[in-house]
C-alpha cells in the first residue's frame, strides 16, 4: 500500500504544471441555439475589498465578505473572457489583462488558454471590447499577439469609449493609486497598436448573426455588453456591469466605475431583463464559468449558476 502511494505522489505533485494539464478547468462551453459560446478564465486579480462597495459602511462590507468566508482586506476577483462562433465568424469578447503587471501575476492566461484549446488566433474574425480597461485590452497588447491575428481582424469598440480614453476622468473612481496610470497606458497602447482595426459603433452593432454589442455606459461611458441570441435562447455577456456583490446589493458602487450612478441604473436594468426573460448571463468578474440565471429576490436578486454539463 505504501509503495502505491509513493508512486502516485509525483503525479499529484505535477498536476497543473506544463505538460500535465491544468489543475482546474479554465474553459467551459455552452450552446445558445445555433451559436457556440466558450467562457475562458484569464485568472484572478487580487484587489482590496474596499473597491467592491465604495458607498457603504465598512461594517456592511465586512458582513458580506464574512458571510462568504472571505478575507476582509483582499479578495481574488475572477477575470473571464468569451469566444463566440456564429456561422463562419469567430468572435473574441475581451482579451484579459495580458502581462507586465507584477501585482496581477495570477492572471493574463487568455491567449495561452485559447491556444491550448486549439484556437488559432488567425481564425478570429472579430473582437468586441466591452471597455478599454487594462484587464480587457491587455491581452491584445502582449508582444507577438498582433502578428498572430489576421491583418483584417475587426475590433468593435463603442465610439464613446474611444473618445473617453483620449482624456479619461477618474474623479469618481476609488482605485489603488497604481491603477489609473496603468489603465491610461494600456488603453493608449491598445489604440496605438490597433487603430487601423478598430471599428467604432454608436449605440449598437450586429457583429454576426445573433451576436450584438450594445452600450450600457456606467462602468465607463462606452461600456458595452454582448447579446447572443438564437432560436429563442439568449445569453448576455455583461462585462463589468455586474459583480458578485451586485446580486444582493445592486446599488453598491464599484471603485472602478467612472459613472457610478449610471452604472447602478445599468446593472439593475440588466438584472431585471435577465430575471424577466429567463435568459442566461455571464460576466467578466463573476466566479468562473460565470454562467447562470437571475431570479428576483425582493429588492435584490439571486444568481443561479448553471448546472455543469460534462
């Protein structure tokens, strides 16, 4: 018996290392009518808990984190992207944080995970950027990524978002002091690299059959969500419009929101929409794979994760 255990130990020790596969699943597929959607984890971002509830008391914030057996000072914020196939179009939604951020060393896995999933970056026809924060454009800024993409890839970004980042306003945000300079730098680098590929849109744009981006504003002035609808089924990737605390406390404001009041209105509207229609919802910062349904719970909401389909 001891010999058997001894022989197993090296295998267990190597799980998750290169060549041995990952310790936990980092991609999850779901079908919406005739459209395929793949959620991919870019990793986690360690952030101060204060950023999750800037307009409430410390006691209320601590109670929420205590109820989830989480630390009161720092927490791991999930980061997800999506890949959508509709007909002959392959659409990437956001790109993760990329590299170059020492304090986000546990994220930046999106490009690697796309490639290990057998996705050729050159096959991507379109990219939708929900907004130009560094954890959404950073993956595209990684050295060598642009060369792997097709030269005519279309990158859909709301016109209001492009305009905002020419001179961004951080006056209503509550972020760690190192973050705003990094956000400015990442957005500027993204525009510099992909100016010829960026396709700006107004309020909505149909990216492919059944795949539409629409502006909600709030988190940033040009923040958008992506609706996938086919054969009576629907999934909305809401980007940063909704965070885990927002189900129970939709009016709690997030420190990364540039327009907190607008963001609150957008969040409640999206939650009401999902609850009324029964459609699925996924998000950038809900625990992977982030797919679920929304149920009304008095003045708040309840997130009901989908049952994993193996």
